[in-house]
């Protein structure tokens, strides 16, 4: 469709304009020549599907339910989450008809088939706590705690020929037979089969989540011994499959495995349980001659608080929102300590990612790092979406191998955070696969991440986040690259909608540009040498009428009958800086745009008005004067 341009009349606003908070000046520095490294595609993973437009790269089948899952008959146990019920919950969740519920392994095979159809990898879970559900007769009483008739014992190795139709009448369920079953169905991992296996789920919490299966607190020795044996079992059958472990629930498990009884003896010489576990896996790998643990698997649910813990559904106050927006800094920012018991009493383990990296490099070099469950809450608020976008940028910058979000409520803005990286334009546009240096002069109010695709700089992607709840940012971007970028395109997300929007095409001069980023807004900026910017006054008309109404602090702009709505609005200053107009600054009525000039906090001068509409682009000039 041919774009239509209209020249707005020049007018003067000669009355006092109310002064709102000034934009915060921030310098953003991008250098494509330094700190280059590949971004793992597997950081864009999840435990639950969302809208279907996020383009997830990996799905994990995990959580408390998988600890008691019996692959032979598909029964599982809810543990403390729901009356210790053994039932058909997993077949119901996956959508398996009752006539197929007893087909061996169908909970896992259907999961993998769905992921394969979506082009995503599958992270499956193997059982390690000792017992799985025998039946679907619902509540298991304390008197029926394993071992009892309500359970089948888990064995890692069958020591007999495998069967694709396992014996459901014997007393055991075999993990190697399950792996063999999946290889037979999907092939080896190197042939497109199961991508990875988790060594159960959150073992330090078994006495609390699954007291009918594992009532006693596990120890350092138990969980590492089991991890070594099960990892060896997996690798013996499928050497290319990735092993994820030990799947720790949070920092108390990281430190001393939830006060394990043998922490004082087994843990001698180690700064925390993570180092001990890594070293035991390393020594076992050296003994058997191949790597047993590929990925250090951790869960992270921030303890940061405003008035409430940010991951809770009631974390909606201004203090909660501010805490949520700052909480990702705990992952990387030396000297930043969140408002939590961790920030107060466990500073020696912060920032988290560098401390974990030190343990990996010391005790099991080459081990990858994953956060297979995490959330920052706020799924129904823009702060949740911005935190999600911030964390994805951190994962890419700090070389996290895999990450899967866990939904604890609404997915609305969480989905927006993913799409900002994976589908910003609604047509599959994505952040680059190679991280490059990106820095900000204000890490409190902003975050910035940059990438290119492959070895060249032909297309540069920048994700920038304004974390201020009240002030816009005046962001000046200075880019060092082997490519000259004449223009950039911008897509954004803000509090007005969970949908991403196109914010326009803008000129770049000398690989530098300045834009205004409204409060609580994130932009995905794309720079490409093939982008072109035409003159803003080409092919314009002068038949629009403008009516300033000083008493009301408003300006009325007539729009043609064929224009149906405004998609975005901007003011371009004489120096090229861009101020995006938010929904509180203008309204669209039947045949006019109403500017709330008292809320447009800009100095006097000649500005270009720029409106995107479904029918084309409206442009013109506006002279603003203040007394």
C-alpha cells in the first residue's frame, strides 16, 4: 500500500506548559568487535506453552509430578501438591484419551512428538527418588509410605533383556529400559531423539514434596551416588544425550543441600554443595573415561521483596514492581544486593552467575549451566514482561546454555518478553545468535543487550529496557562496528498492551542516534545497511487543519475520513531526537487527534509530528513555544 503523507499546519502554543519529570539522559555503547560469543538458542525454553507465538526452542517435562511418574502405566503422584494422589493427571494434561492411558510411555512420547512438530528440543525427566506410582487409586496415606503396595521400586539397571512392552506385574520400574524404549521410538539423541535427561526434580525437597516416596532427607552422598549411576546408565545407552543435574530448587540447596546431615563431613573443603557435586561427578567421569554430567541444572525463584516477595501473586505494589525490575541484577551485578534474606545474609554467593561459574571452572571445567525453572512473577503486569526480557538478555550475555521459564500465574507479559527476542515483528524476527558488547551509563534505570547474526555485522539487534516507572529515558546510542548503518527500525512493548508494536523507521548518522524511551518500555532496535530513510516531507499535503486550544492545554488535528486509528505517534526534535507519545499524551476521536500538550515535556522548537496509521503515515510540522 502506498503511504500517504500530510503536512500539518504550523502553529504556536504561547501559554505556560506544565513541566513533568525530565527524561533521564543515558549513554548506550555498542561495540560489535569485542566480547563476541555465540548465544545458546536453548535459553528461549519453557516448561509450559503460552500463546504459541513465542517460538520456544526447548520444552522441559519436569516438576514435582515427574518424580513419581511410572512410565510403564503412566500413573504419577502429586505428592504434597495435592493429597499425595496417584492418578491419571499427566495423561489428562497431555490430552491423551482414556483408551490410550495405559500405553507405555505415552506421556513422554506425546510430549516429544508435540515438540518435534514445533521444531523444539525435548528435555525429559528420569525418576531417581526410589519409587513411582503403582496405581491410580488417588490418595496415598502416611501408612502407605513406600515401600508399600501403592508403589513400584525404581531400578536404574535391569540386568536383563529390554522389552518394549514392560512387565507391569513385577515389583520394579527400570530407568535403562525407559531410555531404551525412547531410543527405539525416536532414535539416538544425535539422530534427533531425546535431547536431554534431567536427574529427577528438586531432590533436596523430597521429604517435603514427596514424603510418601522419600520421607527421609537425602544426603550429599546419596544424591551424588545416584546421579553418577543414573548418568552412567544414560550415557551407556545414548552417549550424545545431555545429562542435566542435580536439579536444585534454590540457594539453600545450592549451599548445603537443605542442611543435609552429612554436609559437615562430605562437604569438607568445599564452599557449597554445588562444588562438592561437580567434583564428585568430575572424579567419576575421569574413572569411567567419559563425561557424565553435561549441564549443571539449577532452579531460581528470586527471594527479592518490595512489600511482598516478587514471585507471589500479591506482589503488585509500587515497591514490589520496583523490586521485580531490579531483581535480575542479582544474577550478574557485583555489589548489588537485593532486599531479601539472601541479599542480607548470603552476600558471599552473589552475584549468582559468576560465583557458579567459579565452581564450574574449578571443579568440573566445561560443564554447561542451565536454569530449568525460574520466574520473576508479574505475568499480568508490564514489570513481569520487562524482567523477563532483562533475564533473557542476561542469559545470552553470560553464556547460559539453557533456560526454561515456569509459569506461576498469567503468561500475558511473560510471552511479550519472549516475543521481544523471538518474534518481535510477528513474522519470526529474532535477536541475533552472536552476543556483542553493550553497555549503559545507568544500570539502575536501564538495561541493554546487543547481538549480530553469524560472523558479520550486517544486521545489528539491540534490546533496550527502561526500568523507570515514572521517567522516560533520552538514550543516545554510539555504535562501533565494521558496518555503517543509515537507519534503524524499532519494535516495542509497553504497559498499554501485551502486543508488540512497530514504532517506526529512523535515520542514523555516523552510527549514532538518540531516541526517547518511555517509562516501563522495552525496544527491539534493528539496524541494517539496507534500510533507507526518505525525507520526512516528501509527497506531503497541506490540507490538514490544526486548532490549538490553549485553555484546555490541547491541540486538535483533523484527520482524513479514510484514516481509522493511530498505531503509534512520535515527535522528532530539531536535533533528531525522538520522543514517543504514549497513550496519555493523545487520544483519537472520530475525525481528529487530540494532543495533550501539557503532558508533552519538550523544550521550545520546531518538531516533526509523525503518526503511523493502518492507511499510511501522517507527517507534518509543529512549533512549540513555552513561556
